[in-house]
C-alpha cells in the first residue's frame, strides 16, 4: 500500500505483483504452520478463519489511486483470500468470506465506508475495518459460519 500511495500506478502494480508471487510461494506454508499449531494445541477446536474484504469498489469516481491500481490491489486481496480458504479447508477449518458483506461499503463506494482510508497520522488504522465494518461485515459472516 505504501508503494501504491506514494509512487503511483506503475510501482503499485509492480509491488502488488511481487506481493502476489510471495503469497503464492510462502503463504500456504506459513498458514499450514499456524494451522498445525492450532490443531496440535487444541485438536477439538472449531476454527473459523475470517478473510479480507476487497478495499475498493471499482468503476466509481474516486480520488486518489488510479482505477488500475485499485483493481490490482483487489486482485491481490482476492488471491490471499483464495489461499487462506484453501489452506483453512485443508485443515478442516471453516472460512468466513466477508467480501460480499462489504460490497457497497468499500472505499470509493457511495454508502457508509466500512474501511478506514489512508490515515497519515495513524498509519496502523489505514485499510482496516471500521467499527461499523466489524459489526456490519465481519461479525455477521463470522457468526453465520461459527454457528
């Protein structure tokens, strides 16, 4: 996100492409390590893994990143969610896909935003769900999967 915000579309696309290669190469193994640890420590736990919403509603007027950059960021998030879903399923865990719950509430959407935009004064909050995103997006999907 830093490359996308600070350096423009070409560098953004290159950074997301590099992150996607890293995700394909490293994320499955890293998730397997975590999921194996959970299973070892709590073999009878019911585990629900919550995915990520895509950040941007596309094809809407939006200040900031280019359409190309926003689409590439969403593509990267979709890849990560697909990897997480696959590895969670391989371990018998459930995957809570929140992407559809956030439709209409992403950055650049017309309705209440459920994601924090870039916040220079508090970078750590940038691109994370707001309280409304947690309660209106993540929690209902988690609850429906967890039972």
